[in-house]
C-alpha cells in the first residue's frame, strides 16, 4: 500500500517538471503539459515528499494514506 495519497491541482500546475526529475517513477507530464501520478509507489516516500516540497507552485498534495492526515503542503 502506498504511504501517500497524491493529488495534483491541475489548475495550479505550471508543468515545471521538477516532480518528474525528483521522483521519475511516480510523476510524469501528460499531453497537456500537466503533472500526473503514474505510480504512487514508484519512488520511496521520502523522495515523493521531496518532489512535492520542491514544486514551485505547491500543487502536489500529500495525505497519509493510513491516517488521512495532510502531510504537504504545510498549513
């Protein structure tokens, strides 16, 4: 089971591709130039968190899959 539930705000994403560089087995860019999740377990949880934290527009939302607690972005 994946550690995180990963959501991407498609209206906010600017297609920077940093997430793809940081966690290439989890994120990709679709035909519209927007980030997508290809495999929520593709990279280790620390790498996925680093990718979300590196997003310049904070459009990647991580929720703990077990507890439902919001992990990123911080409030």
